[in-house]
């Protein structure tokens, strides 16, 4: 069996609550349209995507409510920290994700922003369905049981 290639990328922002609050469906890697100061600010690693989401508009996808702080050395050429940013997706992918939102009541959630091995800023989007409180509790029980089971097996042998 062939080995998986080692992914060499630097994660800038990670949405850790997404896997707790949503059932993750289709996952897609996309590009982002950024200004120069946004890229420099991302390289410092201070972006947050915890309460952000993606929304289709006029046949294009936009990242809404993501915060990329201003780059301190850019003075008057700086960017607006919470502006909507265009996501680079093919038209077919935009239609697929927007139909998931319209028909099934799903949400397009960003999972992480990172720089790939070529130095390009990428975003990982997921088509997700919101969990209810009892679903969240069930997930937590399974995770706790998995930890307990591994402890018991480790102590035994």
C-alpha cells in the first residue's frame, strides 16, 4: 500500500468548535482572494474564523465574518479586518454547496485557513449540519469512552 504524501503546510486559523457544533459533510479546499496586507497579517498567525461562515452571492462564494487583524507596519494601506472575502471555487462547486444550503438547511463552515507547500493561502470549507444538544452530548460520551477504553487497554497490556 502506498504511503500518503506528507502535507507540508502551516495552519493559520483553526475552527475547533466546528466539529463539536456541526456534523461535517463534504470538505473542500479552496483559495482566497486577499490583499497584500491580509497575507502578511495571516503569516503572523492571528486570524480567527470561529464565528465565520461562507455564503453564496451572485454565483460566487464569500467568507463572511472572518477576522484578519490589520498589519501594523502597513499604515494607510491597511485592510478592513472583517470585510467579506471572495472564495475561489469552480461554478459547479458553488452550485453544489449553495444547493446544500437552500434545500437541506445546511451551513458552509470554514474549518481552517492555512498556507500550502507553495505558500498560497487556502481555506478548508465544509458543508455541515448543525447538531442538537443531545447530539453534542452523545459525541462527548463517545469521545470520553474512547479515551477510557484506550487507558484500560494500555494499563492491561
